[in-house]
C-alpha cells in the first residue's frame, strides 16, 4: 500500500526530521506505520492550524470548489516534517494557494477544480511550472531549497 508520504518523499519514517533533507533511512517503516504517524506524532506543528484556516476561510467563499478544498487539505498532509509553513491565499478565481519565499527562492502551489499546478523560481535562475500530479519530486527539491537545506 502506498501513501502520500511514500509517493512524495520516499519510504522514510515520517517522524524523522531527516525526511526533508533526504538523509538515509534509519530503518524501513511500513507504509501503514508512516500513514499512522502522519496523522499523529509526525505532523508539522502548523499542519492542524493550517487545515483549520483553509476550511474556515474557504467555507465563506462560494468561488472555492470542494475539489480544491479537498486537494489542498490532502497536500498539507503530504508536506514533510520540517517543511516551513506556507502562506495560504485564496485567489480571485477561487483557487487556493500555498506560497513559500526565502532567500530569493519562491514556490507557489495552486489548488483548483482541475487539480492544480506548481511554480518555482530559484535564486540560481532555476524556474519551472508544472501540473501537481507530475511535480512531486520537483516540489520536494524546491522545498529543500526553501528550507535552506
């Protein structure tokens, strides 16, 4: 069984902060173990308040689709322990977005009716835009840059 953590960050222990840095595994954990940890001890401290913010702010906006909300909340669970908290925004078109900016590195993830997309602009000149369903490894690398790793 594959979990969101397995697909984006590899079969590492979600409670291990090295998940973000790409350090070697300390031991192989089953995907059910990773899935269990994801919703208990391994969540980022900001994950639950961010889910609450997404749901409260989007509930009062009729432009935001249920698909956008669901995808956005699912991605909060995908973000590895140690990832910096994103800035949350609602676009004029009802799309939900996460933004990270640090040291001239910028990552934006948008969740919309069609799934969404990611955009990254790095201080080194690296720049890309892609659909969320094919961008997981790119987003993982971008988050490492944003986190300063």
